[in-house]
C-alpha cells in the first residue's frame, strides 16, 4: 500500500429533475444516469482495491460545490483529486461565482487532471 493511502471516490450526478424542462426528463433517463454513475464508481473502487489501495465510494446527487467540501471535511481528506474537461468559459463548474471557488471551501490540497483540447 503506497504511503498508507486510502481512497474515497465521490461520484456526483447533477439533479436533472430540478433544472430541466419537465417534458425533457423521464424516469428512465434519470435511472440510466444513476446506473452509469454507479457502475463507474464501482469500477473505480474495484480497480483501486485490486491494485492494493484501500478504497470506498459514494454516489450523491446535487451540486459539487456543496458535496465536495462536505465529504472532504467529513473524511479528513489530505488531497482532492478531480478530473476536468474543458467546456468553455461558461462551464466553470468548480466555481459558483467569482468570489467563491472550491479552493476557498476546502482546507486540503486539490490536484486537477485535465485533458487539453486539441487545437
């Protein structure tokens, strides 16, 4: 076990029902999103365990700016590792507004892995 680490994977699904046009969301679509997220979470936890890293995971619904700091505090996280795909200026999902970023809401380090878009 590398450096006596323990991994906690947090999968966050947007609450589609609260932001969508009622005709655009079906129970099947919500169930599909939840099943996909749960499968990815289970796969990630299994992969880490198979490679000698104790791991557990949780699936939550809602705002990442609420759930990430809450879970990081609850588990005493030393480091948050998150992925980010470039989606343009309007998709700054890790910041609610210019005054409040995830950096201001957690007391540990954050490592962001990015896939650089092709030019």
